[in-house]
C-alpha cells in the first residue's frame, strides 16, 4: 500500500509561528498515517510479554513512506486566551488514521469488504479479500 496524496486543513487559531504549526501537523499526520497500515503491538497470549518491543518488530512510517502534504490553515481566533491561539499537536493524528483506513475500505468496497481489523498490512488485506471471496 502506498499513500499518494494527503491534504489537510486545520484551525489552530492565531498562528504565532506558521512553520512550527506546519511541523506539528506533519509529525501528527505521520503518526496517524502510520497507525493505519503499519503499527501493531503484539503480545504473547500466554505470558502477556510484548513481542513487538523494539523498532525491529514494530513498524513506524519513514519519510519515504509518506507523500508531501498539502496543508492549509483556516484559523478562527480562540476566545479563551488573550493570544487567540489553539493547540496544534494532536489534530493531524486524529484525522489521519480514519482517513487512511477509509481510503483502504473504499478501495476494497467493490469486493464486498466493509470492515478490516487493522493494521491494514498487505497480508491482512489479502486475507480479508480471500475470506470474503471464499
């Protein structure tokens, strides 16, 4: 699976430093995108021992897994602080996971796939398709 394009528009209120806000959005989007096709904490069912305890076993997105983002900011002034600012660290992660998951499900809809237990690895997608077609 590859992500060809990602567009986001966020409201962070008054942007004190747009470059830092864009960097926060980039990192959060990378985190959210990674959750959909890659990240999976695996535990031994008998002992409860974490088996995906290092980056050798737990996949995270790398720069070459991600496209350039098309980011936009449409801020409305926050009324609960004198600067009019809002937090910007989490928004990208919140929207990215369902956006990527829904894109995968949209691509599989013609095969009758309506849900997918994540992460959406190639193997899981293949198993879901073959189970649906069996």
